[in-house]
C-alpha cells in the first residue's frame, strides 16, 4: 500500500505526536506501508505550523524527513467537481501511484471519500477510517 498524506495529516502528526496520524507515520517508517506526500502539501503544513505552533517546526522537519516527495503534474486528471485548490494534492497522489489519499479535509474531499470508482482507483479516507479498515 502507498499512502499519500495531505497537509492536514502532516500538520496533525506534528502537533499531536501521540495521535493517530503520528502512529500512521511511525507504522510507515517501520515498513508497513509506503508514505508519500508532495512538496505542495509539505510546505502548506509547514506554513500552518509556523503560524500556529512555531516551537514544533523542528519536530515537523524530523517527522517528514523520511516521507517520499512527489510532484503534481498539471496534466493528470482529477475527479469532476474537485476544488481547484485540491487538484495539486489529488494529482500528486495519482502521480505517486497511491492506493490511498489520507486527509482530514471533509469539506472538499468528502464527496469522494471511499469512492475509488470516482477517483481513478484511489481510496480517499481520513486517518481514522484507514486505520480502522486495516485493523478490522
């Protein structure tokens, strides 16, 4: 499995090192699954952490150091109706060969959650949904 991590997952993992997102990253580092993100998502999370919790930016850099970075080719497709601000995230997930795109953005990605038939085979889930599915 290849998991693409959206910016809010990276932010949450850095902000709550004992939470589900941090656990997911730890499991990925142990080889349970491959972790990928994009420079776009990585920088968005860094920018938000710098603004809200500047004291943990160093921890964030250590957290994301082992996560593979991918680009977001502008010519790749995206699901009809996906907000323009989320298209680089989806395209990067598609370019990475991700089986899952993990996000907490229910407002924009909500209509596409658990609908791989509409998302070119990628299963979009929250971290909690993903963990529940692999633990069941």
